[in-house]
C-alpha cells in the first residue's frame, strides 16, 4: 500500500493558495462590539434581545456590554473594543455629548462606528458611519397631535411631563416635537416637567411629587411607557382614575403599555420600535464590505390608541 506523500500535498496546497484559490476552511466571522445603555425599561430589554438574536442568526461574533446608564462605562467599553481590534463598533449613546475623544480613537484605529437608537452631537460627523433608529422628534409630534385631536375637556389643559434621562437624545427630541405641536393651541400648557430617567420607579416617584403639589393635572405626557406605568400607580394611590381623570400619553408601545391600555388606564402609546437587530447586522456587513450608507436610517413606526390595543396586542413582539 502506497503511503500518502505529505510533502507533495503541502506543495499542492501552497500552490493553490499562491494562485488565489482558497482551500475549504470555515469563514472568519465578523466581530461586533456593542455598548448598550443599560436595562432600564421593557423597551431596552427587547432591544438587547433583538441585537443578540440577530447577531447569532447572522453569524456575527458579538461582544456585548451593559453601561448601566453611565457614559463613562460606555466609553470604557468602546476603548476595550478598540484594544480588542473588533471589526465594527456600535453603541446606543447614553447622552448626546462628550463622545468625540473616544470616537477619534476608533477612527485612528480604522474601526467603523454605527450609532443605534440615539444620536450624538458632534462637529465631526466623520466619527461615525451612520445612525439607525427612530425619529424621536417625530414621535413627540405624533404624541402632541393625538392629544390635540382627541382631548375632549374644556378650558385650560394642564400637562405634566415625565422626561427621559437628562441630556439623552430621546428626552431632548421628544420634548421638542411635543411642544412644537401643542403650541398651536394656547389652552395646552406644560405646567411641570421633570426627569423620570426612563424608569418605572422614578416615574412613580416624580408623579407622586407632581400630585402632591398640583391638584389640577389634566394630562400626563411620559417620554416612555415604563415611566407612564409607574405614574399610573401613583395616580391610583392618590385616589384618581388614570386614563379618565388624567389623560395619559406615552411613547414606546411595549406590551406593558398595551396591557395598561386594555385596562383603560393609558390612552395612547406612540411606537418606538426596539427590533433594530436584523437591520443593524445588515448594516454591519455592508459597512465592513465598504458599501456607502446614508447618514441616517429611520425605522417605521405607528400610533396605538387605547381603542385598538386589544386587537393589536397579540401581534406585539415586545
């Protein structure tokens, strides 16, 4: 029996490689470093799951970090990804400012950066390739428009506002869009506005404080559903009926909001779609392949009033 000539096999293999013909090997996966804001809400939990599931489905190696809503943790994570020489970095910025230094480090390392869900303020927009996410200003406008078209009461309309995290893009832009629309009717006035930090517990705490100092609250505008759900608890504890004594308008359209709407306690939720994972993975691959991207990629979203909640609820994935 003839023995295999190993040196001959090696020579043939080397010749194939020189000729540019790859031997059958497993393709090297792209590595994505993703720095998440935290786990402050139902929306964020769904967003994280979408990214993890989509990376796995796309065969992309995901290095994931949870910043616990602290910018310094995200900056540390991004520096770690640069040191690990990942292929692409993506992150959802906690706040809009203070990113230039670390993003310049990524640019120097020739690692492309994608923003997800939230935008940043920078004079050098070459520091990131694209931003994928929602138009928060438009979400605020949709909330304001629904209120103007559907509010049935007479006289002045006193609105209290639960803002998102101070300095974050959704808090800034949702407020801007909402105010832009309601100023068309002078009856509608924001009488109190304070951050609830996008969390249910803080939403409840701030709403309790609002109700102790102000007995004439007609409307609550919450920058996300979790704060609205916390506020509903405070309203009920104060002996009032959420959804009728106080009209509640919020943003995200998570399952918890649909449950509150079906119970008659929340009037409307403007959608902010957290399912960004599949779209993000497509963009990661395209960016790595050198395919040009638009600077802004918006997600499609709707508005869900209380009356449609029961019919729509079975379709909700988050």
